[in-house]
C-alpha cells in the first residue's frame, strides 16, 4: 500500500482521536443490518454501540456491492458517501476521510490475519481511490 494512502489514514485517525464528539453510532451499519420493517419503514439491527462521529459508519456502508461502482470506483464511492452523509447529517468530507482510514485499517488487518485476497484487494482499491 502506498505511503501516501497510509499517511492520509494516519492523519484522519489522529483527527478522530482529538475529536470530542460522542454521538452514539451503530458501528456495523451495512446492508445486511438494514431491514424493511412494519413498525417503521426501515429497521437497523445488530448495533455495536460505538461513540464518536457518525461519519465512521460511512466506511461500512460503502463496502457492499462493489460491482455497482466498478466502472467509476471513485465517483461511485463519493456518490454513496454523499447519500450517507446527507441521511446521517454528517460532514461529507469527514465521511470520505473516515471511509478511507477504515479501508486502510481493514486492508492491513486483513493482511495480518489472513483475510481472503478479494477482501484485501477491495479495501486497497477503496483506500487508494479516496485519497
């Protein structure tokens, strides 16, 4: 992974470490945890209950259905993050940075713990596309 990609992630992680925001967030907001429901139009299940910036959750939501952004990875990811940011009421730039940092973290974790090559390649692709 290029040093500029890792450097951008480290810079973002440092910024989050200094951020006093303590919003309760889901922590694992992906398409499998968002269900159509009867009492509300949508129901989100299996929260992890993290506290911090809700921008963190953008990193989970963009990982799914990579084939939908295959022709324009950066543009497709930025569109997804913009939709998430508007719905969640978070700063779009911060959500992009959080996503990039989470993908770097995921790619490095995947290498360390033997994740499937496809998962690592996807994290690499997203991390580099968002720098």
